[in-house]
């Protein structure tokens, strides 16, 4: 039986700016089970990225409780992998070098794991390629493999496919689902894209701005693989969209939110 891996309770975050304090997150509560795939969607400025950074340990200036495996998150650690919108690869390293990062490929265990991840993210044949020789989608797959190398308990993805074309985005969604189903890694995935949220998530967390808070959490009770054109998918999409009709902010603006 799945157990709770991540517990967020009464989480509040305030930023101090010249014009006064800005409440980015207010009374956030969320429990995530081990192996669960959660998507988080909402307008720019609702605190989606801030929430991920707090879970990652990149921002510790908050009030409330954030527990991973029952322990307070005090900073970055190998238990938490983070994927940004940009791949952020080392340009002087090959694909396999970027995945290994500070670990030596001469270590048989590292070598074996890197080779397995290259297969998993579908980059076989590009091991010796450099970032300049890769497409945006391929570079993002390298970034995902690098995060998975250290077997994180939770993988945090902040709009990782937002800058990609529709075809590449759709392909990488399928790749990510393959990774999730193979590794059983708990995932929190932030997106602006409603279809992406419904296609990937077992639950969709819908956030509102001013201050950032959770409006609703909707279960997506559809088996995998999912068909976007199916009537069940479209009905769940309508349910999520109905929540957004109550939001005054524009919903699908692509930009760097708080």
C-alpha cells in the first residue's frame, strides 16, 4: 500500500519587496503518496514555482511544515531531484558526462547506471554528443536522466516542457510517463498547460493567486496510457477548466511566475 512521502501543512511564504510584503503562498496543505504523480496548475504568480523550490530545499524562508519521509526539509539533498524549464547542461561535457556530473564514469556502478538511464530516456547513440549537438527535447532528457541518477525520492519538475514545440512536448510527456512507471519515482510537475496536467497527473492541484493558495485538488481517475481524444479525458478536462472559470487572472500565459 502506498504511504505518504511528502506532507505540507499550513505552508506560508512572504516576499519582502520595496512596495511592501507580498504573500506568495497562504495556508498550503498537500499530502503526496510514495510513487504518486501530481500535476500543479494555475496562473502566473500563484506560487507554483515557489512551492517546488520550498520542497526542493532551495527556499527555507517560510512558515509551516514541509516533511519528506517524516523529516523536516532543511535544504537541498540527493533525496530531491529538480528539473528546470531550461536543461542547464555543462556545454563542455558529453551526454554521458552531463548525466554523471561529478561522479566518475570509470566507476563500474556509475557506468552501468548511466547506460541504463540513457536507454530509459531514449538517447542511445548520443552518449558522446555535446549539448550544442542536441535538440531542446534531447537536452531536457539529459537533464531528467541526471536528476534520476541519484535515485531521488521525489522528482520536482518546473515547467520542463514549456519551451518546446507541441510535437516534442507530447513525445517527452510519453517518455516521462515511461520513466515514472518504470522507476516508481514520486513526481510533482508544474505546468501552465491544462491538457498536460490532465494527461500526466493522477491528481491535479489547482492553484489561485493573490495570495497563492490551493483552490481544489481533482483526482484523474483514468488508466494509462491515456487518450486525449477520449470522452473520459475530455470530461475530466472540462472539470478542471470549470475551476479556472472562477479565476480572474489569464490562465495560459507562459512566463516566469513567483
